[in-house]
């Protein structure tokens, strides 16, 4: 049993003990709590702290960044807790999806951050800089902040900065072997932080003819955040042609997700009276329907690959699965969602 399987196994204990609540969609119920797989750091709130999480997310925290619920600046030790979510299986187990006010997103990664002092939850007195690694090599994306809705799921809202300026710089470097290079950089100012977004090197023997030899997708996406909680790097998905999808489940207490293949798009499927229906999904997308249900007989699961726009009606027959089978099914989601 590999480490990933062990992690998924431990995460499923909460899911397997869940009991039904009503016939309303359970697409927002979490399989695991925040306590599962969280990362913890003991930091000094009076010092500059540079923290790197397990999957490469970096946090820059300036002195005096935290305050308590009464607005008083915190001094001394602070416990920082964080969670990184990059894989589809992790999104599902954490009850996360990729929508912003009903619009579809493609995620490059999600990060949750919270800070504690003497077990009291802290807020930010000044922004901290978050760098999320661009593991999927997305050309462009924006930063979204997650907010809990009354229904219990996370809605992602685009972050707008009071001071958000992008500008370009250009300088000439002369090398010993006789060639010059023009270095062009794109910089962005978020609040008081200056960040390099992109860099292009143009080699040119006489600065009259040039050839771009180095240009890459951003290594990180940056956010200067003034509130702790969930943040997400996303880009909106354009829908040129809409399609219809109707799902009928054989079990009343059903919830699920629609996962776009080779993308990090995870849409919640909200069932009412064993039925799901939508006429606003994009067409010609390869996707996976994943459904869950729990009743007195145990845990049930359904998975089917479909093409949106071609497969419009699904009669889903959820089958009871063992704990190990559920683990394997979730693991396969990450394999199916990996592009070549």
C-alpha cells in the first residue's frame, strides 16, 4: 500500500460514518475535515516569516501581520495552519468545486490558511503574500477567494486589489562572448508587493534582428491577501455552445460531481428528489460523472465517462462498494484527469 493510498484510506473514515440527513443534494458534504492532512507551523508574529508548504506554496508574512477578534495586534508565537489541494480527489474529499457565482472555473490549485493564538482564530492586520505554484503550467489565471454559502459549499469570488498595477521593464545585457541580450520583464504591484510575473530573453547580435529563445508560463501565481481562508488560482471557462444533462438516481440521498477530463474543473451536481438537471453546461467536453450516496445499507458509488452534448440522459444505478473499492475509485479520478 503506497503513501497516497494510506492518506486516502485515513480520510475515508469520516465519509464512511456519515448518515443521511435529507433528500436535498449532499454535493457540499465533506469527506474529511480540515484537521485531515493539514500542515502546521509555529512562527513568530514579530519577525519576517518565509514559509514553504509541502507542494511548493510559499507564504511571506511581515512582522505584525495578525490581530485578535478585538482588533489588537498579536505579538509572539502564532500557530499557522494550511492545506494545499491540487488533485481532483482532494477537491472532492474536501467538499470543494470550481464555480464562481454560477460560472465555471478551471483551477490551478487551492490553498487554505488560518492562524491561531492560544486556540483563538486570528485575522490579518496587514496583507500577506501567497505564491501558489503553477503545477499545471496555465498560461494565465486570476486569484479567487472562497466564501461559504448558506448551503454549506464554497463559492469563489475574484479578488480585486486596491493597488494592482502591471508594467514592463527592458534592459540590455552584454555577454563576454560578444552577444547582447535584451531582458524584458513583466512586473505586477499588489498593494505594497512587487512581483515578477514573466521574463523574456531576446538574444540579438546587433540589436536589429531578434529571436525569442526563452519564454515560459509563470512559475507561480501571486496574491496579496488581506483575509485568511480559502484562495484559488483559476481561469474562467468560456462556454460557446450549451448542452443539457439529466441524471436520475436509484437512491434518494444522492450527491455528486461532474469532472472535466484533463482539466481541474469540478462541478457540484445538486440533486433534488433523486434528480439532477441542467441546460447550461458546455458542449463537446469529455467528462466524468461521479455520484455518492449513503443509507442504512451502506455506501454507494457510481462513475461514468460521458461527452457533454452527446450524452444528455443518465439512468444512474449506484452500487454498494466496500471501503477499499471506494478508495480505488477516487484514486482513479486523478489518473483519468492527468493530461499527457
